[in-house]
C-alpha cells in the first residue's frame, strides 16, 4: 500500500512514524489512501488533489470536522485497513459545467456578485421548472450534504443528509428560505445582468460570469471517499 499525507501545519512526524511501523510507503503521486491532517479546508484541498482516493481524516483542532479521528487513532485505522475490515463512506459531489468546462466540488458551488456595491440578477431552474426567477441579490449557494453545515448554513440553510441544497444569498426582492431538492435534476443558473463570480469550495480558481451566461450544476457520478 502507498499513502500520501496532507497536513495543514506541515507537522507529519507522528503520522510518518505510524506508517513506518507498518512498512507503508509514502507516495504523493499515486497513493492508495490519503491521510488528511487539519480541518475541513484541508479535506477540500486533499479531495481536489486526490479525487476519489479514500481519505483518513485526522483532526488538528476541535473545529467542525466531518470524520473525527485523532493522531492516537491512526494506528488502529491502519490495522483495520491492513486487515481489510475498514468501511468506506461515500459523499456526493457536484459537477458544474460552464462554457464547455467541468468543475467538481465537494462542499458547494457559489455564485456571488462581483462588486460589493452592486447586486447580481439571476434566475434558477430545476430542469425546465423555474425555482427562483429574476432574483436581485448577492448570489446563490448550491450545496451537497457534506457542505450543508458550511456556507449553506450561514445563509439560513439547515443541515441535510441527501439531495442538493439551494439557497439565495441576501436576496433583495424575494423572501425565501433555502430549499433541498432531489439529487437527480439538473440545475441551471441564468445570469441576467451584472458580473458575478463562480466559485467551487475554497478553490482559488475563481471564474467571472456575465449577463447572458448559463451555469449547469448537477450531481456528479464521482464521489469523495472516507475511511470510517
């Protein structure tokens, strides 16, 4: 087996020592498992770098962490993997299509007004069914169950276990709480006026969208995998 390690603070000594006990190679190119040491942001970065590779998440703080192993638990987790008695929890991801390119996200897709002093106008459709039309506001957050306790919750959304969450960010002309829909429909966001920003999780790759642009968001066939 080959393992990679991603750590928020760069302290990998204890994890490296445990892997050495089991004669496990550290390989950052094609690992079979990834040890993620940090918080939720480190998980998102690890999933971008190693999509679909099973993650062992080691918390570095008491903050909102999805799967709570400690460094002291790592040896037991490796034994389970070595014995084949571990389980995998799969988390759904979103696939966004814009201008012929596809982008994956584990937490959420966000469309945000480009200027803090100017609202963005947009409409959201589920397949061909209008959900929110001619919205004037700061944008929208489209979230997975994994991301439902993140930014989605800050705009009034509640944590959910299945489906896709859609919430409006500070809408000026519509009063609506975030909703959760089935995971099978395709979601279309049509930009009607003014520039916006298209963001995925905490990725620094930010895309500008303009009036007339359309963004499609759907459940991806790819999933994120976690050792439990």
